[in-house]
C-alpha cells in the first residue's frame, strides 16, 4: 500500500489500517506524518506570545519538532513497557509506526486556525469545533493504534494510556524538581 | 476505499494551503481586542537590555519586545490607548534610547504607570510618554550614568589564571586593567556625553528646561510623591488611574482595561520543551566552564556604560 492508501485507510477504516501499519511498520512514513503534523500545529500557533524567548521562529520550530519526535520515541517506549502489564503483545516499531499515523488529524490545525481568524464569529466557532474534533479523533486513533498493535481490549488500551500518562507526569515532576535542586 | 481517497488529498491540500497562508500572513494569528474601545496594559519588568541569547524565558525589557507589543497595539483598531506598567531599575543606554524612540513614535495616547521602581533607564523610557502616573512610594529618578571598571588582576591571580594581552590601539585593553589618568578622563567624557543625552531626552519628553532637569539629575532617587512635586511625574495613582487617564486622552468615556493574552496551556507546554533544553544545556556544561562563563558575562562585561 502506498502512503495515500494508508492515510485513506486511517480516515475510513482505522482499525484494519492501523493493524496493517502495526504489522508492516512503515517507520519512515510514520515519522514523516508525525513531523509534518507537529510542524502544521506549530505554524498554527501565534508565535508572538513567544517573543520573550528571543529566538527566531525557525529555530523555535526546529527545536520543537526535535523535542516532539524524541517525545514520541519515549512515549511509544513507555507504552511498550506498560502494555505487557495488561497482557499486551510487545512490538516497539509496530507501535511507533501506528502512533505516528495516528497523528494525521493534526493536519487540521492550520485549517482550524485560518477559519478561526478570518471568518468572524462563525469561523471562530467552526475552527474551535474542528480543533476539538481533531483532538478527539487523534485520541481515538491512539487508542486503536495501541489496541491493534498490542492485541489487547479497548479497556486495557485506555488503562495502558492512563498508566503511561501518570508515569510521564510523575517523571516530569521529578526531573524538574531534581533540576531545580541541582541548579540552586 | 479507492473512491474516497479524494478526502485525504483534500485534507492534505487544504492543510498545506492553510499553512502557507499562515506563514505568508502571520498577523492572521495575532490576537485582537474585540468589542469595546479598550486601553491595553503592557507590563515591562526587569533590567533594560538589548536581548538575551539562549533558551530561557527572558525576564527583562528589550527593545524588540517593546516594539512588538506597541506594533500590535497600534495595529488593533479597538485599542485606543496604551499604558506601560514600568518596573525597572534601568540598564543599557542604547536599549533605553531605542525603547524611548518607540514610545515617542507610538501613534496613540500612551501613559506610563510606574510600579515599585522606574529609576534611571526605567525613567529614561518613561519620559517620552504623554503622561506619567506613579505610586506615592514608587522609586524613581536616579538620572545619571555610571560605569565601573574592575581591576581583576589580583582575583585572576588567586584563581591561577594568567592573561597575556596583545593589542593594537593603545586603549584597547583599558577596561581589563587599572585605568591611566588619561583613560579615566576619556571614560569621564564618555559618561558626561551620555549624561547630556539623558538630560536632553528627559527635558524634551517632559517639556522641561534642560537646566532644570540637570539640577534634578544628580543620580538622586525620588519617591513618587517627591517626583510629582519636581515635575518628573504628572499624577499619583495605580494602573487604573493610568488607564482612566489614557482613556480620557483617547476620548473614551469608560475605557476597558485589556491585556494581550498570555501563552495558552499548549503553548506553555511547547515552551517547556525549550526550558528543559536550556536546563540540560546548563547541566551538561562542566562547572569550571560555567564559572568562567559567569565571570565573562557578569564581572568583566567589556566596555559598557549603564544607567541604573
């Protein structure tokens, strides 16, 4: 299947397509979809709020994409470690590929941003609806990606995410605490 | 499945076109004050400097930041006037002058509201505003110029650092050793020249006689109440008083206070990535290099006159 077929499948037949992606592992395409989705999300952000950062928008976007990709590697690894707790099958690159494709709804960010800022009140409402819908769509695709890759139930998939999220939040808090302590 | 591929093509094409539009017209994303006629309040907090490198959130006042905020305020038709809440001990001469230029050329009524401190450079950037409102206990004034040259030879000797100077131009190393009498005179001339600019700009901004300003410009600090008596500020009060006055200047009966929005939750999450990178960068730097960097940037910053 080419990339168009895969994206078409993610839209119309997400279960079978994400299952296929988890087995075929098109890592390069998954990485590209994820990076492009992140880029489009960043382009849709009002950069002026980051003015105090005093760095160029280009550098800012590059750093954010690199940090986001690293984040995907880490988060996929975490899900990969947590899934066996719920009797899930372990396949890191399959999961990574499926999660990458699950970011496809992020392509709607600039569409929502343009509508929200150019078409008055109706556009603002429509842009907001698109943003929320894309967020929910992405979340559902993430759950399907995990479920199909790890061959677990939907409930186990949700629990796996919750455990991984709690671990991430705790880890970030601990790292920040340690960094702040060390810098004093 | 094949018959519906058009939807994917449409999503990708519209997404890319929207992205190109957003890149070509970044102002599309700039927040505007909708509805009533408003007075924008911009907070300027910290030392005045040209800019800061690195990943961290700058906590200071830079010309670039002020320019961007005033541009946004000028471009927004619903914003009729601006209040700058200044809380600064001063800083770089050139950066203060640049900010003062931006404030002078702002096309709408602009009032400065002084916070805890608007001294020296903080006063320099306030002077060209159409009006200045200070709290009775604000620390202001300190109109003067200072430069300090540290002779670090003994300190370096203790650290075991030896420096060898090769120079072209006899005064090139004058700020890294003890000054000669001639160099002390040169530095004094430089300081006097900038002091003269400071006095002239304050006099012009406040419509005062330069001689009158010179009498006040002894480097002395004043409270807001004293500054009112001396003509360095116009009114006593807080932000609300400044907003009310700016509104009156703009002909608004009941002005509504407005602030540009802070970064959203997600934008702050994105920004956190940069903060972590900055922290890691600092931690990855060996301690001795950190000390040297600190010395380089904080103890011997090179030729610099400051107004603080």
